[in-house]
C-alpha cells in the first residue's frame, strides 16, 4: 500500500542518513499513516480511511462528512 495520507496528501520525504563518520546513505521519511474506520451517517455505512496523524486530527476538527468531501474533491475513492 502506498504510504500517503488520503486527506492531507502527505507523502514520504527523502534525504540522507548521515553516520558518525559523515558517510551519507539514502533514507526515506515516512508519514505516520494509520488506518481508521469512521461512521458516515449520510451513506449509512463505515468508511476505512488511511490517514496521517495530522489527518486524524483534521477529521476530529472538521468532521467526517467534510473530510470525505475533501478526499473526493481531490479525486480519491472512498
């Protein structure tokens, strides 16, 4: 599964791991992706969303209906 947030669009960042001797090797900074199930009252069903920790806080603030509307506006499938 891709490591990106359905709501915020957070994707992995890339950089270098720098050892004690300053040898650089590639590394990847993955977002904190969690799978969470929400009740969607308008459709009478549960939806499972793959969200970052920031995305979960956003859903708590704006509500699940508005969050699903944003995901669908971005072209995501819910």
